C-alpha cells in the first residue's frame, strides 16, 4: 500500500535513491541543486582534485545577502553497503516498513539534509526575512576528506563569504532526537616511542642492554597518573597505548630496540604543545626512575616521533547559536538538550575556523550498519526543530 510521506521523508527517499557512495555523486547533488534552485538559492557546483585521491563534487548554495548568515553543512556521500544480501531491502530504495525508512545514508546523513531542506522550504513559505541561509554540502566526508569541506570553505571564503553560525547535520543524538547538541571535540595526538638498547645473548645480559625493560619503565610512567580529572565541558584526557613491538622471533636474543605506539584524546586543559611536553616529561621521569632502580649509570635511551598532525581541541561557546537551538529543541520535544563533546571527528573540525559550529541531527545508532534506518517520526521531529531554530534565529514570527 502506498503511504503518504511527509516532505522530509519524501526528500530522504529521493536522496537514498541516489547511489552516492564516496566518491560518486550519484545524482544526489543534482537533486539538491534542483530543489534549492526552485527555492531561489544561488547554487554552485565545485569539483576539487588532489594527488592520489579521486576528484570529488561539492555544492554551495546561498539564499539572501543580508545578515545574519546561517550555514547548514553536511555530506551526501555514503559508506559502501557491504553485503547487499544482508539487507532486508535494497539499500538504495528507501523502503518504508513499520514507520521506519531503510537505506544507506538514512541517518548518516541524507536524513539531516532532507530535514533541513524541508525546514527551509516551510520557513520561506511563511516568512520574509532579511538574513541569509546557505547549504555547504560535500561529497567527500566518508572518504579521504581531502576534496571536501576543507577546500569548499576556503573556496567560499576567498569569494568573500562569511558566516555567523553553522549547524552540521550529522547524526549526533545517541537515543532520541533532541538528547544532545555536540558543541566541541577533544583534541587528538598520536606518537611512537622507541627505546634504544644493545642487542646481545640472553645468557650474557651484562654485555647487552635490554630495551624491553626500558619500555616497561617508560610506559609505566606514562600511564601511572591520570592526565587530569576532566573539565566542565570535557571528559578526562585519555591516552591509549595502541601497540608494543619488538619484532624479535628469537627467545635467546636480547633485541636492540622496542617500539610502542600511542594516541591521546585530550581536553581543553591542554593544547598540542603542552600535551607533547607532558608526555616527554613522563618518559623522562620513567627513564630516570629506571636508572635509580637498576643502579645503572645511564638512563633509558629513547626517542619520540609524532605521527601526523595534532588535531586541536575546540569548544563552541556561542550563546546565540547554542541557546537558540536549545530553545527550539525544548519547544518541540519538551526538554532541553545536554551539551556534549565526546566521540570522534566530523567536518565541524574545519568549520570551527570560520564561525561558531555545532552538530545536531538524527539518532546515530544504525549509521554505517546493515539496515541503516530512521523513524519517520524522527524526521518530522528534526525538521520541526530546524524550522523553529530558523524562526528564532532570524527573529521572525
Ligand atoms: Zn556523516
């Protein structure tokens, strides 16, 4: 039996039917270009290229010239479906069963885009407003994220675009739409420590220097104390040792080197430099403690290599954005959201350099899974919240 779908559900089904697995556009951006163009947006399609990574199409659309200027950011690309036979229905059909719509991208995050599109459409049909709304949509979030939001922001900023606030429509809610607003993210830093010893026969240890002992002392010092107790907005900083490697197949040879990898997720007590200094300080303390304990003259010899770039911690403290969105949520669901900073990365990490940004979208439980789905009620709820946010932010009635 054909079911009448509400506008956000209809738009989501249309988007799910575009097979836009990264880096394929799949018709999803053309669909948005058409819809937004009809609403009066000035739409631009931009393709970015880089070495060793596929070209990716992106979309930027703006309506209005005045202030304030609200950006909605998201991605139309989706992760692969995996084994199609494991799905109960075609992952690119958008089938509705028992009040849920199924399909790849239903929550991550074509659903968020469909809801914002529907909210804007309803808003424009009811109000004249003097501000601006833009959609910044990439096709490269789930892939390398090289030819996506980062470049699109730079491209738009070079044309003179500025924004007052941004909402990223990622599936940020753990249980129900309106539970949380994600208002920041912990920093991330990865490194590798190498302990340098002297190779030798395990029966003649006085002629060798076993780096495994030194590694135990260094890691013990690294993990002995918590880095902090957490802050008002962030959970405690956490470091995980992710590998310990000697690569020694022989049991009667003392190896020359031992290597350990680690990743630390840090809160706003630290920045990249102070975090690095603290880690080195702990290794040095461990190296000296070992010297005292073993009576050796030399401390443990070690070196540290940092891997990749430090991803900085950020926290959005914009009352206008957070308060307005919180009030919109409370108005629709009856309760105010919590502010959180947990979990992994999103394109908000790029947007934060341009304007205050939060993440708020559907419930994330089924993202990247087989039978990814959203309830139809959630779509209506999120579209209502976005709509109420627009009315409050632009102070129209
Ligand atoms: Zn996503």
